[in-house]
């Protein structure tokens, strides 16, 4: 049975897409798996007018799309769902919210523990905490109060600092949980176990043995119906500044002294603060910004970014970023890290590739295949190790072979989705997988020179939809005698990629 405290989960933006597609299904699956306490409540909050029953009917549509649904359990889960309509920008309405929470706490015999989840536009991240504090809903005299903020945590360094200052006026750091769903993925967390629990990897995890590291976050889709939002964000803010830099930190961090939130997050911050600041030369030679253009893929015409709904026809927003960076510490001195992320690439995949140096023995190193460790974060989650063996027959020619592991092979193990894992941690009060303020600032501090660079005249390279980005991204590695891996959706080591 779960040992999580009883609580009321208050979701602002309850009529929105995130709540319907991610949060409620995740909470339902936790309920079915008996990971939630017997007594809990979920209170949806937004401007729209719904009765409790209408709200329940609206939310269970996405859950019912699952063919394995248990109707009896779903009906019992719905008994924990409630709704309160308020104007989230009007402080006077928060008195209604406080009364409703108090009533639910009394009826459900809860302990006045409250989780406030801001599944709202970022413009409300400062407004809602201020209004909660105005009616005393931030006080922990009668139970814990936690505030969950979805990314983006600001749009640049200045706005991130301003957001922190606003939150700190009403909530303390230990009450604030900045959620990045990438950190909830099983494979991201498993990187730490892979490194630190295995003596065959940890002694090699440094610049003496590793040649270079690449991190790919590729999406096959374009901006879909989010053109208006995305044009103010771009790939830099949408993916690289948060997701990919956090993944880099997990790859490169030192072993924590103990497994707890403070120790783990201390090591993440140390790595982010060691990122070598980007110089003007880096911006001009180690950064590639691109934007997808129209092309034919599998007989279908894919539009250019500037042809997408909500996107200006002269937009300079990047949909692709390629970047070479370094980490200034003893472990990683001189090892290049190559990051790339983009939309309208050949397939959806996120992975880390560790490229090991070739053996120094001249007899065996001449035609030996590269040793590399591929850590697939999504989809087809798994790990693959590539190395060389002798080809059958005369001589000592080496051939590349692979050992691979897929999480899907663990038939008896039910993997939690990222939101299921993070929601569970939220209710436990475990902040290990949540971004701390100093880590967020370190990420913005690193990318701020790029944002400033983009305010001036800069080269924006076109790339055909369905390809792996601008040719300049290839040159970024080729001049170092390195090359990108071209992954397909399956965790395989092949030159094949989907086109």
C-alpha cells in the first residue's frame, strides 16, 4: 500500500490540453496501480463553467480510449474528481477556492495537504501564487503546500530571475517544484545507475577514454497547430535550454554522495556551472541554426515552417539547433559535446551516444570499428553497446557487433510514464527529479549569448523537411573527424534512417 499522505491536488488550467492528455490519465493509472492513498481529491480549476459531473465526463474521454479500461475502477476514480470555476486573475475569487478546498478536506477527511499544479500559460505563473498567498493558501501551519510550475521557466535569463523573485515572495524554494517531464523518463534516470553501479563503465567515463558525446532530440512533426506559440520560442528555448542541457548534466555529473534530492541536484548544478561560456567564435563557428523548408516525403508535400498556420512569412525563428560545447572540469576537459534538436527530422528519437577513443595499438586499430554506447531515451527505450570482433576467416579484420537491451523486453515490469513518475514524486515530496532554481539559472546563463546573438543579423540555414538538418551541421562534426549517428526509430546500429 502507498504511504503517501492524503492530499488535495488542485490543477489550475483544468480544461486545458495538458490536464486532459497527461495529468488526469497519469493520476488514473497511479490509482489503478494502487499507488495513491485511499483518501485523496483532485480539484480542477479554470474559468470555464462545469459541474463536477460535467467535468468528470469531459476528462474521462481520453482515459476511455484505452481498450483495457476497467469501468468499475474508472467510476471509483471519478468520485475523487471535483471542479471549481474561478477567474484566476481575480484575487477575490480565491476566497471561493479556499472554501471549496476546506469543504473537500472535511468531507474526504484529508489532512490539509495541498498540491497546486500550474498547468496554465506562463503569464499566470506569477499571478496565481500571489493570489494563493493573499488568502493564506501558501501557509503550512496545518499541512504541506506545494507549488508545481511547468516549463518554460522564463524566456531568457532576466525573465527567469524575475520569475524566481516573484515565486519566492509567496513560496519557499522547498515548496516549489519545477517540472521537466524529460527527467521523469526511465532511461534518463538509468544513465546514473548504468554509470555508477557498473565498474566496466565508470573508470572509462572521462576524457582519457571518451572521444566525444552526442545528444539528439529529434521530432518528425512540424509545429502542427502551435505555430503562433512556437514562433516566439524556437528550438533553443523549446528543447535545448531545458531538456537537452538537463540530459547533458545527467551524463556528465559526478557521483552524488547520497541518493537524495539535495546531493543529486548539487551535482547537476556543478556540471551546468562548468559549461564553457560561448564566445563570439563559438557563436559563429560552433552553432548552427536552421529552419525547415518544403519538401516531398513519402509522396506527401510537407509545408515550410513559414507556411505553417500562425507563423509570419518572414520568420527568423529556428526550428533546428546544432551546437558544439565543452565542459570545463577535470573529467571532461577537451571532450566535445555535440547537441542537435529539430522539427521535421526523419524520425522522432531522443538518444545519447558515447563515442570511445580508438585503441592505441597500431595493428588492431587500423580498421577497428568504433566503440560506442547508445542510450535511447525515447522511443524504443534501451541501451546498445557497439564493439569489434574478428571476422571469420584468415587475418584479424574486425567487424562491428552490438549487444543491446530493450526495456520492452522486461515483460513483467510495468514502466511508469514520465508524468506518472513525477506526480508520484510530487506527492511524496521527493524533489530529486525537479529542476532547482540555480540549475535553471545556469542553463539560461549558458544560452543567453545565443539569444543575444539572434537579436542581430545571423545565418539561418534552410533544410528540407524529412532530412537530418542543414549541411552545416554535418560540417560541425566533420571538421573534427567526427560524424553524427543517424538513428531510426528502432534501437539499431545501421546506416539506415527513415527518409
